[in-house]
C-alpha cells in the first residue's frame, strides 16, 4: 500500500554511513555519495571512506554497471563502490561534445574520482554551449 523506496545504509557501531551531499539525477539514474568513518585511533589518518551509489530513480535498483537502456529493465545490479578517502562532494555530471557523460567526485583528502556514466545518445549527438550576450 506504500509507494516509493529507500536504502538501508551501513550502521555498525563504530562506522555509521551517512549522506552528506545532494544527489544528482542524470538519464534515469540517481548518483549520490556517502561517507563512513574508519575504525581508527589516529585522528590524523585522513578520515573515513567515500562511496558512490548509482540507482535507478523509479525502483532504487542498483545501476552501477548500466551501460545500455535494456540493462534498466533487467535485474538490479550492484549499487555502490568506494571512491576515495575523506568526505565526498556532490556528484557532478559533465557531458562531452560526443554526448558521453561522466560523473566526477572530489574528496576532502584531495582525491578526484571520475568515470563514464550511462549515456544512451553517446556518439550520436553533438552537444555544445554558446553564450549570447545582447
């Protein structure tokens, strides 16, 4: 009788997983990052672990390895992967002139994570930006 979905994040005693930044929606997929404390006694260790979640926006099903539109109608795959050390930024989507998207994430430890995203029109459409100032 209820509609919608949610994900249960890791809630171990010493390492609570939490969302610290806004999600990003691109081509039916939601990208969001989480942060999980590391179990360590060293406060200078650089912080916890950042993860990227990629889920289909209607079902919440794992879409980390989606590379074709037909993949979205099949069984759910993996939802997340570790992307670095330190607190993560909001996922940013960048689209090339060949319509290939990439998701980019930075962490507080200075790491940059980037990987190609699901882009159904990749290579078929030329995108460009033109600013007109009157």
